[in-house]
C-alpha cells in the first residue's frame, strides 16, 4: 500500500498543479490531506512565474520588460498599434519608431503601472490618456541621440503629422534609397533640406545624377556629405570629379570606397590632388597611386596625407624623396604608416640618438620605418639584455635590424662575451702602458685592483700628469698606491689642489706618501693644521712624516698630539669648526656644519650644548664669533705662559678656572661635559675619519644626541 502511494503521489501533484494553472485556482487555508500521509501538500506551492505574480500584485512594466522579451515585444506591438492606428502614421514609419528608439521606449515603459497580465492593453490604455511627443521616437529612429535631437524638438508641436514638410522630404530621401538610420545625419548637418518645398529635393539629387553618377553613388555621397544638398551643385565636388576623370579613375572607384558613415571635405581632397601633382608625378602615376591606395585621398579627406607630407619635409626629405615615398608606398593604411613613423622617431629619441643621426635614418629608410611597428624600448632592452648605448649603435650601423624588433616577432638575447672581452681589452691596453707584463700575476691582480673602464682609468691618469707630475712619477704613484685611480677625476684634482695650494706642500711631499689622496680633505686639513700649530708651540718634532700624521688612528693622534698641550682640544675644535664653515660639501660635514652653526664660543667659558633629541626642534644659541680670532687670542695668551708650567698651574682665564693637572690627566678622554653627558675627545677625529678606498662598509649609524655633543 505504501509503495502504491509513492507511485501515485507525483502524478497527483502534477495533475493538481496543471489544474490550478488552467483554472487560476488558489489553495484555501485548510490543509490538503492524502491517505497515509500527514500534511504532504501543506507546503506545496501553487503559483505561476515571478512576472505573473508581480502583475497580479501590481508592478512596473519597465522592470518586467528588462527580464522578459515576450513582455517587451507585446509593449512594442502596443506602441506600433498606437502610432499606426491611432495616430495614422504609415506602417513602415510606425514600425521603425517602435523598434529603433530603445531609449525612448525604456523611458515610456518606466511610466506605465499595470494591475493585470494584459501588457498590451495596459500600455494602449496609458497611451490613450497620455499622448507622447512623437518627434522624440522619430528623431531617435533616424539615428540621432537624445542629446543631439533635444535642440531640434519643436516648441509648439508634439504630433509628427503637424510638420508636413519634414515628413515629405523624409519620404523623398527614403524613396530615393537613403537608409532611415542615415537620415538623422542629414537632418543634423543640413536641416534646411527638410524645409524644401515639394520637388526641390528631388531635383537637387537628379542634378548630381546628371554629372554621370549612378544613383547608389549619389545616395552614398548625400549620406556622407549632406551639405551638398544646400544651394546649387557644389563646385569643389565637380572639380574633384573632373580631376579623377583626367587621372583615368572611374566613378566606380568612389562608389566602392566611399563610406556613408564618414564625412568628406571635397575642397581638401581637391587641394591634396593638386599638391601631389606639383611633386612632379604624372597623371598616370598619380592615378595609379590613388587607385592602389584610396585611403590617401579618402581617409579624413586627405588630411592625414597632408600631415604625413609635412612630417617628411620636417625630417629633411626633399621633394624627390617624398615623391619616391608615395610611388613606393607600402600596402598599409596611411594612418598606420604615419603612426609607425612617429613611433620610430620616438624610439630613436628614447635611446638617445643624435638629431643628425635621426634625420639621416629617417631620410634614408622612410619606408622601412613606416612599415615597422616597433616594440617599446623598455621591453626591447629587457629582451636583448643590453643597454641603450649598444642598441643605439646597432641601429646606427644597420637600420634594417629594426625589422627584428617589430611587435609579434620573438627577440633573442645578445651575446655578452664580446662586450666583456672589449672592456677587458681596453683595460689591459692601459695597464700595459703602465709597465705591467701581459699574462703575469701582477697583471691579473691589477685587473682586479684598478676599478673602472679603460677610458676612465686613462682619464684619471692624465689628470695626475696635468696637475704637475711627470709621466714616470705618475706611473710610480699609481703602481705604489693603485687606489689613487679608483677615484674620479674631479676628486683627484680637488684633493691634490687642497694639499698643494691650501696647505702649502709640494708635489715631492705627495710623491713621498701618495696615500694622501685617499683620505678625506677634512681629515688631512685638520691633522696638518693641528701639526702646524703644535710646531709653532714647539710641542712636537718639526720633521714628522706625512704617513706618521695621517695613518695613525684617531685615538693615538688625540693622545700624542691633541692632548700634548692643555688647549689642544680647544684649538682642534676651533679648527674643526672653521673647516666646517668653509664647507666640506658632502657626507658628515653637512650634518655637523648645521650643528656647528649653533655653537657659541664668544664667552671663553665651557660651551654648554644641550643634548640633541630626535624629532624635536632646537632653539638657536648665540651667534658664533670668528674661530680664527679665537685661535689668535688663545695663542697670544699662551705666549705669556711658560711651556714647562702649562700642566702644573691652575689659573683663571676669561672668568673660567682651568682644571688641575690631575683632572686634565683624568679627563683626557672626555674633554667637555654637557648636561651630564661626557664626550670622548676622539670624537673630533672620528668625525673626519679615514675610510679605505674600496671599502663598501656603511658608517655606523649615530643618534642625534651623539651628534649634538660631538667634536668638542
């Protein structure tokens, strides 16, 4: 029994559903029972599709039309019936307006609210009591957009039959063969045509047929150039036809290549044909060119060809060269040819090609450049694995290599062995000129030690010769100390000039210790000026070598030289500030020059510099006095003192008590205390420390507080 119920239940449900659909039956609130089951049909849904439910409950037909094509077709049929039967428009016009005006149709449907499933009747009832402006669907059906025909809507008319001249001329154009969708362009560009009296428009079109043109060609010409229908027969158009006839070009040429969607300027086309004739082309050659390349004349009415002509003349082509370009014009559109030519020019500019070379390449290989759609420079450099210089040389030596760089062609990487070999050969040649033996161990070491290309090394070596060294002396310098050539030419000139001119040393001193060039200028100046001051005080040996002064560590220099006199740290600090004010120009000097600018030495007392904190503005202190005057002042005071009693006396100077010898000795490594922060005296020298050439280790990062109390 249970199995029998399972077999009969689906059939029963299907039968009840069909019955409810046909009789519009609505289930009652009571539950439907089936023998052997409890509430089997309690949740059974007896309903139609979503659109029918919305129609029963009242809905917007515009929303339904977007979901159902059937509803949309019924609404279009209702609009067609209204326009044809109620408004008495021709059936073709009514059908065109109901089907080819989608924007107007959608706006109309959004205004209609219905309460039953009869879409057609609901829309017809709405149109009966809410007449529409018939000019809106008419203008949209002939090819105009809403923003275009908004200005053409009549102010005192809303029914199309009221404008008889419009409909009459519209029918003339349609009967002549003009597509209804093309009439809108004629109305937009030549509105006067639709105000002609009966027979005027037909006579104008017949006048163009009398020139020997077939009716399909006249239709295309009218649709593309509506202003030909205004006034008499256009004179420029007639001259174009006569010129084509002289060139032995049939009118079928125009019928085949003219597009109704384009607009043509017949005067511009006539000027282009005259220009091409002035290049020296015969009528046969010009006719052949236009026959094989009609886009030269018809695309944008020949304006693109005018631009191409001016571009070629600007690049330096002669009239004969331009003539050859048009005679050998490739089988691509003139727009594509001009675009490729401009992109090739941009390509040559991006790889830094000289202007003369660009002009030469374009003049000699115009057809090649116009036919090649090149890749972008960035992607091409990545594919070739080379730089712009090498790519530029390749193009200059053989412009036909551009054929390999067009889009769609795979580009292989260039070999790198030849490039590395050339660099090594130039560098080896330079080292051989210095006296190195080829294929020796010294040569292998020199190739690693000397950094840079051969041309750069030669330029730096010539710089040493130009500053006053003989060639033999320069060779000895670079062989004893190779790192000299690892600096740029400007750096070498600046350091040697500072050593000789500013500090008063000779080239002989430089030859005795070539490593002077490797130190920073500030380190060299500070130590040598400090040594000069110590010599004047007779505190050091008067003939110390440069290597002893410059190569020693910061700690050793401070211990044996700066602290050799009680005021050594003060003098060193003043010298340091003076060098900062003169400007070092890079590195730490920039930071410390800003710090030194806030220092005040005018009182002669211990300077109290507040600890600098990161991110907080610092109030400026008193203005600095001239450090040179301060050094001279300290020197004059030291003259009156005996050198033997400098460390044993405690005197007052400028209102400041000098520390006891024990205190001086104890605080030899911490010269000045500021706000509870002690600063090591070696900070003076560390700020201008020596960094060995070739070392790529970064300087140790320092906090702003450390910088603020440095170099005291």
